[in-house]
């Protein structure tokens, strides 16, 4: 049985992520740091990369973006599960923000 390697899909996702991250960082750095869940040093690296370097980095066989949490409850809230979809999304944002603050400390 042949196993797919998903390399082209990973490359596409990596490139889209890196391009979006660079655009976000150049537009509003502080918000981007929070939303991307990355540190200042990595942000500097991405922000200053040329397009050719972004493409080279995206070609990595590893997925560059990663989930910042592995909490099932948070994932369900972000998906809108709960009594009120809007409240679930807000609750998820509060939990995620609290976790980001804990990690930074």
C-alpha cells in the first residue's frame, strides 16, 4: 500500500502561512505576534526574508505553522460548539489569550 507524502500540500500551506505572517507583521506587529503565536526573534526572521527565501523555507518537508494548543475544549469552543456560537468564540479567545500570557511569562 502506497502512502501519500503530501509534500505539495505542505509546501502550499507553508508558503501561504509565511506570506500571510509577513504581511501581518509588516501591517501590525503586536497583533500579528499574538495571532500567530510566535516570538519576536522568529517574527524578525520572517519579516525580513526575501520572497526567494520564503519559498525556500516553505519547501521544507515539515509543516511550519503549528497548533498553539491541544485542548479539546478550546477546539470545540473555537468551532462554535456550545449554547451560543458567539459566546463560544469569545470564550475560546479569552482562554487562548490567557494561555499565550502564561507562555510568555
